[in-house]
C-alpha cells in the first residue's frame, strides 16, 4: 500500500518495518476489467486542462508489465510521454530494442515520445539514439529540451559529466536560464534520482549529482522534476521542488531500503505505475496510477512562483 513517511525522528523504526516487510511483497486486489467507474471517469481530461502529459520509466525486460503500462498511458490520451530511462536491459542487444519497438510502437506513432538515457540504455550501436526522434529546441540525442504550451521540458543525460565545466553542464545552465527568462514552467526529467529512498540513493555516482543539479534547479525556479533508476514510486519535496521517482515501468521492483533519507510528508510505494499530469491555467495536477488504474498518489504544483 501507499506509505506517507513520518519525520526523520522515526526513520529507524520505519527501517525496521520496511525490513520486516521486505520478504512479503505488497499486494492489492486487482480491479476488474474494464476499469471500475471511478477509474474510468479519471480517464477523461478535466475541463480546465490545457495540456496532458504522461511520465514513466525503468521498463527494461519487464515486457508484460510494460505492455500494461503502455495501454494505461494510451487510455488517458496524453499529448506527450516522458520516459525516465532504462528503456531496455542491455543497450547493445538488438532483440531487446525490437521488443521495445513492438511494445511501444503504437504509442510512439500516436504520441510524441521523449526518453532520457538510463545506464542500461548505454551502448555502442546507437540503438538508443535511434529512438530519440522528436524535434528539440536545443541539445542532441542524449540531452535536449523542448516546449509544449507554457512548459519547458529538459531531458538530462545523467550518464556523463554534468559539472559546470562539462559540455552538458554548460548547455544545461544556459538552457535553464533562457527558459526562466522567458517565464516558462520548467520540467526536468532524467534517470539517476538525486532524491530517493531506494537502493541506488546511496551510490557515489548518484550522490555526486545532487550538489550539481539541485542548486541549479533552485537557481532557475524549477518546481517539478521526474526521475527514475530506483524501481519505486516516491514523491518528496525539497526546498520547494517536488521530485517524483517514477521507476515502476516493468523492471523488478525495489524496496525502500533507505527511509533515513526521507523527510516528513514523503510518499512511497513499491509498485508498477505511471504518472498523468494535467496542466491548467495556474497549476500542474499530477496523478500516479497503478497498473489496475487505481489512484496511487495525487498532488498539485502551482505554475506561479510562490
């Protein structure tokens, strides 16, 4: 079930609970198909919505789950789809990319699809780059930005250097500054989650990204970020920025192994899922859905700076 994390003072107790529950996966009765009336009603785009987009990630070789996720996304008819990385398990495996194309082909033909490169997508054959097909404002096949409505989306490649002296780091700083100056609502998305309670959160390469990206996001007014890498759903607010780890697209699910890294009000669930965001005149309303289209989480982020 969904968990809202307590304050850090009770983190040790929570760690014991998580450890005790690790051997027994969380279960939830499946919803009947077709979707129950409440879920079916949610498919309709709200009257106030000016733009709807989807986000999910970490599909790898969980093909059956990935197919369900894709069908769930399609049922909401978003204008675009963000993918937070690890499209496949082995970046140089042509057969895995053919399976990925089979699963996502219909969706990618109907809806613009924007991936961010994950560590499992790295390869020497260019298979990942061949799936980055949408036009961009700037950047390249590995990192780029684009706009839709009042939103400025930024795909960041966390597989290469991002320090201020690096090529991507310089590009990112300039791109964020330009979008901020134009009054855009900026939505970065990338693979390695800089705020998470999953197993990857304590790895040095992940921890090294936080002092680079988080201050940059603060500086340029970012208020909503989508991440992957940890195969969980996790939402946290840090310094006014809402970070969403959406890594439940099909890869084996993870436990929340590091609750000590959480803060009060965090939301966590070990579950396959995807996110649907509706943009209205004054806010972005995000709902996370499980595979059975039951609601996992729902929250709003204001478009205007508080």
